[in-house]
C-alpha cells in the first residue's frame, strides 16, 4: 500500500472493526446495568456514593483524562510535527502536579458533588453557583466537541462508511450509547467504564510501543531516525515544526495546558468519588504514574507511525481523519486488520467513556448548582434533582452529537487545548483564591470567572484558529472570511493572568459593599475543613464513624466484575 | 450569614440557621486560631508552595528553551537522533514522578496524623 488514494476511505476489515467494538459496548453495558442497582440517591448518581478506592479512582481518572486527544491527537501530532507534538504530553502530565499539590485534597474536603460546592462555600450562593455552572457547561461542551470531532474521522477510516449521512448516523449511535451509560449507571457505571477503558487503552498502547521498538532493536534513536527519513519536508526530531513562525504561541499553549487540568470540571468531580482526601491524593498519584507512562508510549507510537506507516507523515495527513489517523494506521502497519480492529475499538471506547464523563459532569452541575441551588433555592423534592440531571444528560448528549457532526476533521489535541485554556482562565484563579486567600469575595469570584471566560472566548473567536487566510496550508476553521487580529492560536498566556488580575481587582472593588451584606467570615471554617477533612461527608477508614453519612458505603463495590 | 447557611447541603456540620451553626463556626474559628493548626499549615505550605514554584519554573524553562533556543534543544547527543530537547522533556517526566512520590510520602508522614487529630478535635466538639 502506498499513499492512500482519495477514494480509498477504509482500512482493514470494517466487519471485524465493528464486531470488536460491539463486544466492548455489550460488555460495558452489562457492567453499567449491574451498577445501576445501587444507583438510587443523588450521591450515587453524582459521585458513586464516594465509594471508590484511591487506586480504582486513579485508573478512572486516567480513563477520563486519556481522551481521544491524548491518544489519537498526540500520536498524530508527534507523527506529523515531531518534537512540537511532544510538548502537549508534557504539559498534560506536569499539570497534574498543580492538581495534586494545590487542589485535589482541599476540593475533596470542602465540597460534595460539583466544583460549584467549593467555589460558593464562603460566597453568596446563587451568583457564584450560577457562574460555576456556566463555566462548567462551556468547558465541558468545548471538550465534548473535541472528542466528537475525533469520532467522525475515525468512523470514516475504520468502518468504511463513505457517505456523510452514514458517518453522522454512527456519531449519533455513539451519542446514544454514551447517554445510556450515564442514565443507567450514573457515576458508578461511568466510573467502571472509565476503568475498563483505561486498562484497555494502556495495554493497547504498551503492545504497540513494544512492537514498534522491537522493529528497531529497542533503540529509540533508530525509531526517530527512521521517522525523520520518512518525512522529506521537515526534521521531526527538531523543535519548531509547528511553532517556528510564532514561538510565543507555543509558550501560550504550554501555559494553558499546565494550568488547565486543575480547572477541568470533569476532572475535579472525580475527586468526590473517593471517601477521603487521603484517597484523593492516592488517586492523583497513581493517575500521574499511569498517565505519564502512557505519554511515554505515545512518544514511541507517534514517531513509530511516522516511520512505519507506508508513505510516512504525508500519507497520514492525507488519510481520512488526517493526523488523528496516525495511531490506527500504525496499528494496521504493525499487525494487520486484527490489530487495527483492536486499536479502533479502544479509540472508540476512549471517546465514548470521556464523553460519558463530561456528560455526567455537565448534568450534575446544571441540576445541582443551577436548578437546585439557584432556581429552586435549595428547596427540591427528593429525587427531583437527579431527575433534572438525567434530562440534562440527554440534552448534553444531543448537543454532543450535533457538535460532533459539525466539528469533523479538526485536530483533537488542538481543540482540547482550547478547552484547557478556558478551564484555566475561568476556573483555576477562583478555585485557588477561594482556597488560599482570605479576603477573596463574591465580587472577586464573579469578576474572575465571567471575566476569564469572556476574555478567553473573545480571543479565541478572533484568533488564527477560527478564521484565517485560505490556501493549501490553511488551518483555520473558517477560511471564507478572515477576521482574525489576535496573533495567538491559544489565548492562555493573556487570558489566564488577566483572570487572576480580575479576581484581585474585583475583591478590592467589592469588599466594602460585601462587608455590609455578609456578617460572618467563613474562611476559618473553610480552611480547617480543607486541611483536616473535618465535617466532610467521607470518613477515614480507620475511624469508625460518628455521624456517618448514610450515602457513604466504603468498599461497597469491591466485589464487582471488571476491576483492573 | 443567611446567604451562606446551606453552602454545602447535606454536610453534617451545616446545621439549621441559629444555634448549632453559630457554635460550629466558633469551633472552626478556635481551631483555626490554635498554634497546632498554625504549625500544620506552616509545614504544609512550606512544602507545597516552594515545590509548586519549582516545577512551574522548571516546566517554563523547558518550554522557553524549546520555543526560543532551537540551537540548544536540537543539539544531538553523541551522534544519535536523541536531542537535548528530548532529554529535557524526558526529565520532566522523571521530575513529575519524583515530586508526586515525595509529596505523598511527606503528606502521609508529616501531615496526615496531625490533620486527623485536629479533625477529631473539631468533630468531637461539634
């Protein structure tokens, strides 16, 4: 096989690909169904009754985090841009230290279901929760769009479905399966899907890595050398393949990646699925190991794809799905249709699971923050909040399907990087200020969240990522009109510092007015709770619980199938 | 206070407005002002703040080198295709693993026992 011809839109055997994927879906649906019997209360639906262990949650966090962007996107960027693609994986990994050191444990101790719980702890409830819900929905929808845009190209490549209508139908089907996971299994079912998917993904990547290295007598330098000689136009081992003309964009991207993770609502929500801060810490530590090792695999897979896919990087860019197709094409080059089928199924599972995690987060934030605490002012009948969350999940699923159909063909890692920029601008400053700065107040929180969100979205709209000149090298979404004036594709380096600044300005501007409104300072309570876990719903295991929360049943799921 | 009473609905400590709420707020304020809590906070912040600054600067240094000093990062090591930049990148992995492991050990040894003692103190007086 030489360069993939224009009409040749399929690789491997579609029937085989579909059957492997159907087996995965059937298996996970059975597990989700079994998890549903213990999903009754609000706390079951949102956080699986905080019943997972740190190790289980660490795998589930990896499952949530290692999205299509990490697997298809980064492998594709390394295969076609070399060293510059490697930066994504480093940023995505180092970011976890922010979550580990500054956020995870404090969040677990001061909140219960959503990011809004923590942000509104010592602020005026309604406005801050509303802001938290808005930013959660925006970040999650951006992230959803990125995942679903990967699905389209993958479908075209793997299932041999050439018509646009056929691809759209498969995307819709993916959306339906995902909504079923969320509706039936709640957070418990979704977490098991993450655990299974993460295990499959890491094992699949390990097999491919060893396979690639085996072809080069386990010498990474030879892999990179072969990748370099496969691409006549650029030196893949060198930096500057995508950012030589604008190095500041590279820095901006890196800042957004490293500060974004700890502001991603679906990542933050995972910290509530364990009973204590200690388990949250264990979750993050094991997630760092799993995610880090996985990214080391993608380095080999990316360069391996450039070296081993017939036709090299130019052929990858011509394939349906463009650079997102690098990993599946490498699988085919290595192990033929069967290996491709496995990797394809894993990639689909990845998209499915991440989308499910995003959906449950958005639905929780809408139902818990916006509906129950802002619209109904906390006066909700039992079961009503979960009912609203389930309806929201269906709506979010619909939006994901429509978005996936519209965003087909963008590089997934790039779109996710924008979601990271929004998360870092809208959420992280407020999160850190409310945990560490006593004077921080409602005005500061609202300025930083809405301000950060607005600046970030505004700069994205006028960035070269959205509109740009037409031509063979065009990378913008819109090339018919070019209305960009902001020079950077990723706005992080401007919007994140501005959001911190707005938080400070808002705090000083609002402090006199707020001093009249609020009589008590809840910072001491928040600080003691965040550092010691006092009063939180979870109990440390060794202490038999006084006032044990009925929603917390440690080890309840220990005997379930599918672990590890 | 009325706006923040049910900040975290369902928490045992978030009682109805009035009596119990006020006394729990006093308990928290007392513990927060105690020298034991101050010592715990000092030990904790003494670790997380410098280490956060360290890894952020280290990461930024790597990024700035990659963006603005291609001459350095593209230098090949010993005639192989491994570049200085790739080695720097791999060192970021090593430092991330190391910091995560060191922090976990530090927290388990130096923070957890005192934190759970203070927690018990708060919860016993609520």
